[in-house]
C-alpha cells in the first residue's frame, strides 16, 4: 500500500535523450551555467576546452595543431548559426591576399596562411574525417571547405572582409556599438546552412553565398580552432553562440540576407576575386555582373573580368573588357599588358608592335611581361639579338621565371652566340628544376645535350631531371658521367650516393655523401643522409648526427634518428630527450610517435603512450598492437589488431601481423583464417613462413612443405625461407635435399647460417671418429652397414686413420702412427704396443671412400 502511494508522488524519470535526433530548436547556451553548455570540456595532449566566465575557451599549446570540441547531443542539417569569437589581443596582418589559394586550415605548416590562428566550427560532422568546416582567422579572413575521408576540398578560399562602400558608411556608423567595432580581436560570424546553400556573413558584412552538395546528411556541431606556426600557445574564446534550426526562421534569415538587405557591389567584387583565384571562373563573372548592375565598373574590375575570360580562353570577351578599361584609364600599363598578351595569343603581331611602340620606354623596360612581349615582336621581325636583349631584360626583372631565359637562349643560339645560349639555357634549366617544371625542362634537355654533351653542368641537370622522373638507370649514368667530368656540384654527389645505396652498396654511398659534404659542409641534409646510411649499415654515426643537428636543429627527422641511435645503444634517457624534441617538431608524423611509444615500452611505460595511438586511425592502432605484441601482451594486442582491422579489413600486412599474434595465443584456426584473407590480397615471404609454421603446429606436414616450396619458388633468394626449408628437410630426414638448400643459402649470401645448418646436418646424420693423439676428426654416416675386409693398394695420406688398437680401442691417424712403427713395419698403439688393425667398420669405410675416389 505504501509502495503504491510512493509511486503516485514519485517524480517521473526524465526521458532519455536521443543523440541522433535532428531537433527544430533555438539553442542559446549560457557559458556561465554548465547545464546549458553542450560543447564537451576536454583535455588532450595539446589542447584543452572548458567553459568560463568569458565564454567557452579552446586552448592549444602547440604549433600546427587543429582541434575541436564537439556538441554530442544532437545532429543538425539546416540552421542559422551566430557566434561571437574572440582571439588573442594582438591582431595579425593577413599573410596572403584574398586569393583562396591557401591550403586546408587543418594542414600543419601551410606556407600560405591567413594569419596566426583561426577559429570557427565543424558542422554536418559525420565523423572525425567527414564534415564541413568554416574558420575565421585572427586577421579577419574567412574560409569554408568540405572534408571527406580526411581529404579537404575548398568551397570558399580565404576571403577578406570587403571594404565599406560610401553608400553604406551611415549604416556602419549606426552600428558603431557592435562588439567588433569596440574590440578588433572580436569577430561576429553568421552561417546560414540551407540544404546545399551556405551564406556566410562576417562582422555584419555579406561575404558569400556558396553552393555545395557534398554532405547533405545531418551531423554534429563542433567549435574548432587552428594554431599555425607563429604562436606557441593560443586561447580562442566563444563568447556568445546561438543556433536556430527552426525551418521558418531559417527561411526568413536567408531571405533577409540574400534578397532584402542590399549586398554592396564591393562585396561581390571581393567574392569574384576569390572565385577567380580558386579557378571558379563562371561564378566570378556572375558576381562581377551582379556588382555592375548597381554601378559602373571600375577599371580594375574590368581587368579582373578580362583575366577571368582569358583563363577560359575567351579571347574576344577578354579583349573587349581590356579595351573598356583602357577607355576609362588610357595610361594604364597593366591594361596595356593584358591587351598585349591577348594580341600575342591571337598572333596579331602588327597590332602588338604598335601597342608596344605607344608605350614609354620606361614602362616597357620596367615590366617583365611587356619586355617578354617585346622579345616576341622582335623575334617575329627577325631581330635575334634585339629579341635576346628583351628576353634577358625580362629575366632580370623576374629572376624566378625560367621561360624568359629559355627564350633568350634560343635567340642567342639563332644569332650564333653558343656560349651565351648555353649560359641562359643552364640557368633556365636550374629554375625549371627548382620549380618542378619538368615539361619545359624535358624540352630543354635535348638542346643542352646537343650544345655541350660533356659539360658537367649539363650532365648534372639531366641527372637531376631523370632522378626526379624516377628514371634511376639514366640518372645514375648521367651523374656518374658528371662526376668523371669533374663536377663540383654537391647535389650530384648527394643524389649519386642515394642511387648507390639503392643498389645495395652502403660503402659507396657513404663515400659519395662524404664528398657532397666536402663540397657543401653547411648542408644539414647531407649530414642527415650520411648519418642515416651509417646507422642502418651498423657503423658509427654519432659525429654525423651531431653535425646534422648543429646545422639544422629544427629538423625533427634528425632528432628522430638520434633517438633511434640512442635506443639501439640502450641509452633510454638520451633517446627520450631526442624523441621528445622530434615530436615537438613533427607532431603529425606517426613514425615519430611510434618511436616515442617504443622508447616508453623499453622503459616499462608503454601504457603511458598507448592513449596517443588510440586515435581511430588504422595505422596508429596497428602500431600500438605491434608494440603490445613485442611486449608479450598478446591478448591486449589482439584487441588492438581487431580495432585496426575494422578500419582496414583488407590490409594484408595488418592481417599477417594479427595472424602471427594469434599463433602466440595458440589461436590456430583464427590464424589460419587471417592468413588466408591476407594471401587473397597479396603474397609475401613472411606469409608463407607463417603458413608453414601454422601447418606444422597443426600436424599438416605436407601442407607446411608445399608452402615452403612455393615460397622458395617465388622468393629464391630469401634466406629466411631457405633456412626454414633446410630445417624442414632435416626434420624429415631428407639429407640430400637439405644439403641442396644449404648450398642455395650460401648463394643467397647467408654464409653464417649455411655453416650452422651444415654443422647441424653433420651432427644429425653422421658421427665422429677422432684420432686419440692429435684430435683430428672424421665424419662417417650413422647408418653405414658392416664393411668387408679391405686391401689397400696405395699409400694413404697422413690425414686418414691408420687403424684401431685391439686392446684400448683407440683410433690413430697415419700421421701420428708413423711415430710408433714396429720392427715389422706395422703401425702400433703408443700405449699398448700392439699392432693397429682395420677392425672398426667406420675406419674401413673412410679408407674405402678414399680409395674409391682415386
């Protein structure tokens, strides 16, 4: 009765929340109240996130780290999101133009960045490798991209906030109390996600309306931050946040920003510049035309339109825009250059000549592009020396452009100045090589070879070119010819060293690398490769490592090698010091992390490193499993192998390692299945060896034999396979076959194991007969039958047995028995004095074998 009354007054249990629900709600968290904050408070190795009085702060304590904190509660597809983001107080200047050419915000060490750090959101996040991201940099640039299976695709490249047009100045003045006007380190970001359309507004200025249908499923929301290579630590704070996923509100806000609020022409031009830089030429033209509906285009905008048309090879349209720009600004050298380029592409040299003549000499000689056009005109006129002079001037103005030097060299060659041609061509080739412009370099190589076939610089250029293309045979030939011709190019010796090492000659590689260092002692890369070669060939490398670190202490791979060297020497403390530095410099490199974990394993602290490898990445999980297996923790290793296999179920190497671990756990049938799956993908010597071992464990000796025979056929020089096969034949008492495999083992270069197996074979199938006086040993088969009496026709050598004493049973060699000849000329026992007899069938067999071979 009382229990029933309690039930009546008991508070109903809260309904469970479905984290995969797609709600229609307005979510405005109060970061001072933890129960309204859905973003997870987390602490990772290099980041920390937590709410506070100012808002939700994401702290990153390492360079080149991309981190985020997810809202695990619900999923969203369409929404209006508004966020107030605060960066560190000192504002960064934009590091790139509004070109959109910067690489993925999450990729460390990007050479083109939009500032020092960035913050924003992941949305429609399906997994850690599939999501949309939008980031605002601390310099006021915005970028959006889709990431599919870890591969980023830009949707909107880095774009600056457009300038405020005069017509909107009054509106800007009215909003002077907005947070971003009070504090320059604060930005207000709005995102309207509506099906496949995304509108981006930054600081109340329309940035872009983008279209993308890559991810249309609802997904999680996450607050994200990126630290690049300038700040050691960065704190980014989400001061305010609102998300509205109600359909009516989404439509209203989308219409407001895209249909009712006037979009300034400057914003559309700004967006057109981004589209052009990204190679999206049609959207660029569309934005320009929308901008021109509200006002007359400026000269610079006409030129932008011309460049967009020119990129699409729409030459008439490009020319029309350029001439309109010239009509507005007749003295524009930039417009004249654009027009000249169009005229050249259409082979209208008469008009091009007139255009260049209309320009001042100062303008022509100050522009690399116009000087190049002048060279084309002079070439058309047949003035080779004049053309060469114009091209050389262009090359001097743009020293990184090899094409100008190529043209200059061609003109010098046509005018008979072979030396000047060779000089220009060589410099052009160096620039092409540095720029990885292998198409133009490939066309230049035959000219260089024809002009100076034995020139060491020419041979060096071709060797480097062939090496870059993967033609190692021809590269080796050219580099060796350059060396014989007396080259002083250190890179030639360096590449030759790498090729010699690839051919299995570490001594030759070391000599070549030492010569490269002699020619360029300041190059850390040469010392690193020398140290690496010395280390892996088992030689002393401490000095080379020290020199490499001294010349480039910021190279993480050098510290990684130093850690491996210390680890091999058992110097765990020194190894930990170097690997810690390597991890600072190479935080995203899995091999460095695996080496760190191996050092921890050797210290007995593997559990400290395992969480770093538990990232969901198959390679990291595989590495962790291998470490556990190496540590003898095979049951735990099996769990990690299984997690990795869920990511990569058809990875042959992973399947093989897991099978080997199952053998350690006596899970024979599971190992059999895994090896079968691995061999469906590919074959390896190790797989065959494991199959043979497994079959032997299961008593399937015929299968074990077949596996080894097949392996020996596919890998005839594999010493491990031959050793296993030799052992198999010995266990099966197949002496002749075992001897045959031992000979093959010698041919494979493993003399040591061949000798060991030879000794083992002798012990297994023969027994020793020893001279009692000098210890000389003979081997005879264990199973020889009784021997008939023997008549010796010739005098045997001293290293054969003379006979056996009938009293003490000792056998003596002829060399020792000669010292104990009786008066009757017979060999006698030194102890008993009785004649030695051929009574031991083993001695008779030895003498019979000698006599039969004569």
